[in-house]
C-alpha cells in the first residue's frame, strides 16, 4: 500500500496533466504534454545528467555546509548566553531579508561558478537548521536537567547525553525543511548567473523556445528533489528513533 | 547470591544517612505563601512519608531538600552530616525520566555517565541491581519497549546507583496500577533500607506501608497536621495492624480537610 499510493498519485498527476493539455488545446510551446516531455528526458538524457550532476553537487555541498554551520550556531548559542544575546537577534533579523534578493550579490562576490550557488543554498538552509535545533535544545525537559544537577553532572556531559539527543527530533524536522528548500537555493543561484546546472539548462532552453527540454529539466529536478527528501526523511526516522511518530492521524 | 547481598548492603551505609532539619522556612510560590515559618525534622536512616493533598507544597518541599537553585526561600535546610544537599541526595520522580535513546542498563548508569566516571565496577553493580529487580534479560531494551512498572523500576535502580545517603521520592508510584504499585513499594522498601528516605505521596496506604514516620501536611501556608509513627518495620502488609490502625482515620481526616 505504501508503495502503491505514490504510484497512483503520480499516475493521477500525469493523467490530469494530459487532460489539461488535450481539453484546453494549449499550444505545446506553452505547456507540452507529459509524453513529449518524457521523450525529451530520454533524448536529452546525457545533457540533463551532466547538468543534474552540477546541481546535485551544489545541493549536497550546500546542505552539508548549511547543516554544519546551523548546528554550530545553535550549539554556541545554547552554551554561551553571551553569544546567544548577540547572535539570536541577528539571526531573527536576517530572516527579514529576502534571501533570494542576495543571489545577484553572491554571484558578484563568489563568481559564476559553484561557490555562489552553494552559498545561496547555505544561506537558506542555515536558518531552519539553527533555529529548530536551538529551540529543540531549549525545550529540554527541566526535570531532566534538575535530575542531572542532583547527580552532579558535568556541563558538557549534560549537553551530549541529555540536551542534544532531546533536541534531535526538532533538529530532524529542521533538516527536512532544509532538504526541501536546498534545491530552490541552488536553482535560483543558477538562474542569476551560471554556465552549468539544471537551472542554467532551463533558462538556456527557454531562450531557444525548447519548452519540452525546459519541462524535462524541471521534471528531473523535481524527481531528484523528492528522492532526496524521502531518503533524508527515512534516514532521520531510523537514526532519531525516539521522535514522536504519527501523533495525529 | 553473595554478590546480591553485597550489592544490597553497599547501596547505602546506614551510618552515613543523615537526619535533615528544616528550620523556619519561608517560601512563596506565585505570590502565595507556601511555607511560612515552617519547621520539620526528618530522622536519619529512616523513611519519612509526607502525605497531603495536591498543591499543599509537598513537592516543593522535596525540591527544597534537593537544593534546587530555582527556589527563593528564607530559612535553613540542614543535613546532619554536611551543611547542604550537595552530593548527598538522589532523586526519583513520578515521571520516570528515562532517556528514550538509552537502553535499560545505560539509563541505570546515567549518573556515572553524566559525571564522566563510568567504571567497570559501576556496570557490575548495575547488572546485579537489574537482576535483583527482576529485570534480567532486558538490559539492552529501550524504554519504549518496557511497561510502566518496569520503567519505574529502572528509575528506582538509577536512583539507587547513586549510593547517596538521602533518597528523595516524589510520588514515585502514583502512575502505576494497584498491584504493580504494591510490588514496587516492597522492592523500594527493601533496597532503600538504611537510607534517609523522604517520600512524598497523596496515598495514605502507601504512606502507612512505607513510612517509619508519616507526616500529614496541609493548609496554606503549609503546616504539619499530625505525625504518625506506625508500629512494625516497613514495608507493612496492607492488612498489618500498623496500617489498619491508622488508615481509616487518616483517610477521613484527609477528606474532611479537602472539604474545608
């Protein structure tokens, strides 16, 4: 059933897509049907795979770096009230800046290559990871902390044995959000200025009116992003086995 | 069997278990005076059960004994052996507070691990306690796989592992079904023998079964309504004269006070 449902959903989506195309009679340069797009995926597979490689590298690098930086920031804030007082407002205010508006600046500073896209992904991944991990650690059961105090615990041990594991379910939901938005960061970076990657390939095809290729690139991107999300989701569910599951159905 | 006996006598050395004196305690909670000029002596090496309706401040009293830094109070808490609670008390609460990411044995060993002084000796001792509590074979299980009674037994073992002369228990068995509760009370009474135990409860039967002394608390600000020393050593049978002689009267007085 668990395998069947997504397949039915995907099939339903394809049928709906085809129905819209057939019934509305939109020309293929506005919305090509699923079949031509499927054909385009097959025909242009080598080019798509090459650009996908670039985009995936940006996504994974951004995800890794953003997660490491977000985790470190949360740890620093929980361990030092001083840093918390200075860092927390900066973090909150930074969220008021539309990060995508920074894309041109990142390209200006970091160049046309991969660095600016990774930077973009890091910027949007950092906050969900840092804030979810930090608030997860802050919500540690005060009774557990009192128990640790009575036991004469060392500070770092309380952090590693109690506080961090307590926060891992919250951290996991932050990481899920980060995984979902990471491809957006990479692709937006590519749109602003690049010479490789699926975002670049889409713009390139768009300029040449190769709408089927554009949709093919979009399809590949969506499929890979979904795959990555489910992979991370399953992995986290296995590793952080004590997170509450299916409370409300 | 020898190792069991050895481990049991090592849990607490009776000579170390100090009496505790609360001297003219003043404490406000949410702008209400919870304690005003409150004094109480808790004898060393015995179990004192503090009985009272919920909200009468008995849990706060326990936190006070534990030296909680979050309580602003005037007055003095004196331990007969040393001036304060530091390193002398261990704590067991109604919520088992087991860490869901650690298995049974690691939960029992939590204190040593948190102090960064986990030794092979601790592991052996934990294993023999686990055996004594009838939990052999479950050492590697996670708390999620244990029943409520088993979890609370693990919490009891974690408390005993600390080898502290003073054991503070905050309604430790109130979330359990009646039979499991009786069994756990017996186990706790056996394993905490010789320690200064302060057990807070709202169950008169539990207090009369386990307490060398039962202190009935009530009112705002809280005061001691009466002190009972039931006859015979705990744990007393529910049908024991030491229990039956006081049970009905105690229950009636608690109920009349709730209605006040």
